[in-house]
C-alpha cells in the first residue's frame, strides 16, 4: 500500500527493474502477451470487494497513437477473474504525456482532463480504479473526484507499479 494525494493505493510492486521494463514493453511496444502476467500481479494482492472496475481513461488522441488503453486491457482481465463488470463513466480529454514531468507540472491542469460521459446510465457505488503506473497520484485523484461527482461512495485504487517520488 502506498499513499499519494491523501489516497491509499494498492501497488502490485515498485516501478523498477524488471517490472518497469515489462510495463514499458506492454505499453509502448505493444507486447500484449504481458497483460496476463500484469493482471496476475494485481490478483495476487488482496483486492477489495467492489461492484465494478474502472480503468484509467486515456484521451482519444492517445488511444489512436497507441492503439489500445493498457489500463482497459488489465481491467478486462481483472473483471473476468473477479466476475464483475468493467465500467467507463469518465472520459479523458487532451491528455498530455506525464512521463518526464515534474510533480508540479503533473498537478497543474490535470482536473480539466476528466469529464463525465453523459451517455452512461448505469451507476455503481463501490468501484476499483485500475492504473498501470502511479507516480504523484494526480491522475487517480482527479478520476476519484469525478467518480465521487457521479455518486461513487467507496473508491479503491490499484496500480501495477508505484514510482518513487
């Protein structure tokens, strides 16, 4: 368990070798065979009982550039394993790369990136956010706030790896 932005986050491991390299290959080199291994690293953790899994959203531009949302792939695996739905009620706009940014730069403007998807009708009160790497926690904090705005009461967070800050 790590603490960022006044949030408790379940981290499968630290963002260091070899996990950092596996995540980078999965995320940037389309090495999708790692998704089962990565999802398994979270299944091994004591995950809270929730009604749905919420993958960290990425912008449409990032989705087109990468071809997939790595958090969605991990969330799909977890949802199947836990027999609960994956839920995507929040969209992300104009995402800027966080990699290489300072803590202050990451915190500036992150909240404006997340918007409620008005087309979503289903609501869940107990959810688990899934992200690949948490550094400052600014993205998960912004997503948590939007989920609270639509009525989520218990929001848990899990990531594949936590970077030292």
